[in-house]
C-alpha cells in the first residue's frame, strides 16, 4: 500500500522534512540507535572495569609502611 499523497503540497513536504529531521535528532530512540547506545554502554562498562582492576593492582603494589627488620636486636643478647 502506498500512503503517500498523490499531489503533495509545500506544507506536506515541510511536515515530512521536519519528521525526518526529528527522527535523526532522536537517534537513540530508534531501534538502531538503542542498539548502538547499548553496545556503547557495554563497552564503556568493560573499559571502566579494566581501569578499576588496574588501579586496584597498582594500589595493592605499594608498601603499606616500613618493612619489618629480619632480626630485631633484643636487649639481652650476649655480644662477644
């Protein structure tokens, strides 16, 4: 079925052009746009996860304070 008017008026053309530009302006609301947005969110979440893990590993690799000495001297040791 053809739903186009046989003799479009300038007003009909203007309405059609506004509808097309409105659809392009609201790209995330189209099925293709929603798919692209969902994929971008998944990729963004994955990147944030990797960055978080790397940051956690970097923080965990820092020493937490002074390293304890191997054999601390005791006051009752006998010195020759």
